[in-house]
C-alpha cells in the first residue's frame, strides 16, 4: 500500500533534516507500506526548502512542493491534491515536522488502515495519550476543553481528539470531498476535514500519542487561527442543525 506523509513547513530549517532522518529510520522498519514524504514549504525565508533539496539528492522518496499560500489548511489542501495527482498514494498521513509527533508512532498509526479503518487519529485524549505536563494551566484548559467544545459543536462526539494533527487518511475517502470547497485556511482545517470524512462514511480509529512541545523553532499558532477555529465550529454546528431539520 502506497503512503505519502504530507509535512507542511514554515521556517523549519532547525528541524527538517533531523526530522526526515528520523522518519526514514522508522520507515525502514515498517512492512506492508511503501512510504514517501512530501514537504509542502510555504516559502520559508530561513531556507527550509534548500535543506530539503539537498536531502533529495540522496533520497528519491523525498518530494518538495514549494507553496506560496500561507496557512496550515492551505498547505494540506495543496499537498493532498499534489500527492493524489502525482504520487499515487492509497493513504495520506498528516504530521508535524518539529518532533511534536514522534516518528516511532507511525508504526502504530498505519496498521489499522489494513484492518479496514479509513481515518486513524493519533489521540492525546484517550487512555495512554497525553499533553505536556509543564504546560501552563490556561493552555491545558484551552487544549482539552477547546477540543471537547469542537467535538460537541461539530457533532463528532465519537472521536476523542478531533483537533489532532497526526492522522492517516485513506485517499478513497478524500476523493469523496471537494477540498477546494473547504473554506478554512489555518488549524480549523483539522476539524473540517474530519467532519467531511465522517459524513462521507469514514470509519475512524484512535491510537494514543504523547504530544511533545517543539524544542527548536517557534509555534505557528496565533490568534487568527483561534478565531477561525471558533467561527468555523459554529458554521459546522449550523450546517448540521439545518441538515437534521431537513
């Protein structure tokens, strides 16, 4: 089964080489899947794409898409479309490139796909999963209860972590969705794509992950992402409400 790991990057020069080396060490230990990586770089001024191009010289399974549209959602939409059109994947994986998601967990994320699941989620909020203990209380509350809010509003209560950025998704399910009509640009994309896939009949499964704070570089999450996420949650609620009414 062909798998493409889609890695959006913006100013990840400090992480990308070490991260890709770690990913390919793990990939070499995974059977049943033919795995490559697609880095979607949003014109990083720190030279992230130049590092990726250097790595491509010794690894023909590393692909690069230089994308000029900012935002996590835009990067994933561009990456998904490029991968489907050019790389022939059966499965697409979402993953952060700053070691927040451990490459070792790929060994657990992919096997459920072979068991008939369409959308496998690395979950912080099931038994065995966690968020950093040293987070400030306000950040812990925002993460945990923001996720509960999103699950309730979007009608995704069967999923414990609907905002996780570590996922494996079957391409057959994604092809049922018009990515261009997903009117989200930042982190709200994570909830939207899950919502659309579930409505398209995706069978979901969650594995526990320990989310780790990045050591190098800066977080890209800002207040605009939070606003979009909240507004988008209510949009999904009203879509669901009027759909049920009809």
